[in-house]
């Protein structure tokens, strides 16, 4: 099995040519609306296990890399009023190059008769709309795919074997089959592709860093689950 690790929301950068549209967005860019705090730090630890890894540090407020082109939230409040040609330029320069690079790598591996496990690294805010989220780590997958369910279950057991105190939930705080990059890729690669999203609670994040012990727990659990 070949491991691919990605991070779609690693930072809150805005390309210089689009900075005028974000003059009033400093608060949003620094919040969970702008990126996934801690996700890039975890990604950088886990990528040592990967055959291939890829990440983005452009803010999701420019364009949402984890949404389909038809999704209503592809563009944020700061970019949704841009002209069609301006939106198309963002798609062609930032959205498609990122997603196409990963899709090409999966295509190459599957053409070699390999099975691809894709881990997409994210983080979530501890409180959303006033509700506290009761989870440390979410493992998102498509429950209709037996191979994803089996790996997710094995990974959860591996995590609990390393740290029994972690509160781990399947398909929380989001559903693994909701619109997203892994959902799109499952349709492109119905066989030999497993798309798993890891959602880490941002309560562990301090200055955009995750505690070493927690990162190591996740790293060791992935190693165990790959065997």
C-alpha cells in the first residue's frame, strides 16, 4: 500500500495580487475560517511516512481546495463577488494545480497496480456555533466502502493502543462522504483508493503547533495500522 498525505488548509496566505480584496479580513484569515491551525505541523510530522505528500498554505478564503467546483462555498465572502474571469484565474492558478498534482500521483500509483491510502490532514474548532465538540480526533471515511471502514477501524485501535485517553470518533465532526477532495477522488478511483480525512481538535494547538507527544502518537498509530 502506498501512502499519500496532503494538507489542503495549511496556512492563511493570500497571493499579492488578491490582497486588496482582504484588507478587512485579518481577523478571519487568522481564525479557523482562514485555515486549519495545527494541521500543517501535524502534516510535517506525518509526511515522513508518505510515498508522496503535498500541501497548500493559501487561505481557504481565497478558494476552498476541499470543495468541488460546483459547491456553493468554493469561494468565500471575500471572493464570491469577483467577476467570472477573475474566479476562473484563481481556479486555474491555485485550485487545479494543487488538486491535479495529487490526482496525477494517485493515477501513477494505481497504474502500477498499487493500492493508495490517502490521508488528508485537517483540524477543527473546539466550539462551533456555541456547541462544544466532544472529540479529540475524528477519522472520516465513506462507510459504504469496506476497505476504508476496515482501515479506519484498525487505525482507531492502533491509536487507542498507543494512548487510551484519546477520544476518537468516526465521521465526526463531519461526514466522510460529504463533498470534499477525498469524495471526488473516490469517484475517479473506485478501486484501489482509500480516502481518509483526519480531523484534529484545535484545542491541542498552541501557536500553530501540536504537542510532540500527540504528533508522535498519531505517527506511531499510522505505522501500526499500515502493517
